[in-house]
């Protein structure tokens, strides 16, 4: 048997069909970890959670970027107040950075003359654009590139999950039963694609009464424990419905959000990622 061109193993013999080819061919450049943030269902606060995760990691002194793959509902530049234009260089496009923590962002909204205009594209065009967001963007050295996945389990999230060497996926859910059901589909998709499930963030989990500080389950009891048990992943955090956060989102100032559990979220993610990479190496 001749040596395989892709993985150099003399016992492989698979040539172009070599299962190691994609991984071997992928140049991660200066990015240490690729983490997808998905939800299955829209409206649970996936983009807000991606932005908060980036803020929490950046506050730990880490270099963070966000690839906004939610092409038809891009909100990352708005949430983080990223307004600087894209700069093109011979090496590729330079992603602009958020004003306070320098979180680098690439999003279709930075390419549109009018960010309010919709992107009415079919799957293959979206898939191409997402590929360009990696191939033609100079991300520089990053500890984390977070990928804000489009909701659902269709073409666009599938493209991202298959074309980037994801180190893991974070699932965002809310306590509604419907959100849980659809998040399960996203978990199954990750499992089918061999992407490690790093954990669940339950957003809009409860409301803190401003008068007495008591927590109220606005959307009913949490389902997060069921998900974590079923898929063997940790609960990374639970975040309340917080009018202060909604205001900061609208003002593009998510970087200023303070919540006592935010650093814990970053720490839980880093721990889960380390555990996943140890498991992967076994
Ligand atoms: P998704 O990405 O799941 O569609 P977004 O993250 O874009 O949802 O959230 C939509 C809006 O919901 C945000 O702009 C913000 O105003 C609000 N929001 C999200 N999470 C919270 C929260 N925990 N508390 C208050 N408002 C929130």
C-alpha cells in the first residue's frame, strides 16, 4: 500500500478520502481555540450570550474575536458598539475591534452600506461568505475565536460547523420547553459532527425582584439540568432577564455589563474546554 498523501500513513491508503485530511489541511493561523455558540432556536439571547462570553474572557486579559455567522440576523457589531470600518490589506480584511476591550469582530453588517437592509441570500452564497470570514480575514493572534452560529440546524450552521476546526460548542437556551426541545436538536447535530459539547448557558433564566431581590421563574422552571444530564455536559451559567442588560444591548455598550456570575462563566468555559481537549487526546 502506498503512503497516503494526506496523513502520510502507509497503512491509510485512503488518498483524497482520508478522514484526517480536513484537520491536517486546516491552518489555524494564530487562533488557539475555536468555539461555536449555538442555540437551535432564535430569540433565546444567543448573540447577547456570545458577546457576554467574549467580554468575560477579554476581562481576563485574553485576546478574543467574534465571527458573526448569523448572516441573516447579525447583531454582534451593534451589541459591542463596533462602528469602525473594515480595513483591507494585502493579507486580508482587518476586523475592527470593540472600543473598550478590543474584541475583534467580523460580521456581514460591517459590509453593508445600510445595516438595516436584509441579506436575502440563499444557502450557498451564505456558505461562501462564511468561508471568506475565515479565509480572507486577518484575525491575528487570538486565544478564542467565538462563532455566533445562525439559529437552527440547517445549511448555514452546518457549513460553519464543518468548515472550521471547532474545539467545542456552547449551547444557549432559555427555560421555555420549546427552546429546550430545539436546543436538543443542536446538541445532536454537534454530536453527529464530533464537536465536543462544552456546556449550557441558560439565559433569561429568572428575574430578580428589584424590591426584595428574590428570584422569580418568569418562564417556568429551569430545564438546564435535564439537558446537562442527557448530554453529559456542565451548566456554564444561568443569567437573569435584566433590563439593565437590555438597555446596554440597545446602546451598543455590552462591554460595560456587570454581573457577579460573568467571570464564573469564563472560568467554567475554560475548564470545560481543557477537559474536552484531554478527552479528545485520550
Ligand atoms: P438571539 O441571538 O438568540 O436571536 P439576541 O441575543 O439577539 O437573541 O437577543 C435579542 C435581544 O434580547 C437583545 O438585544 C437584548 O435586548 C435582549 N436580551 C437578551 N438576553 C437578555 C437578558 N438576559 N436580559 C435582558 N434582555 C436580554
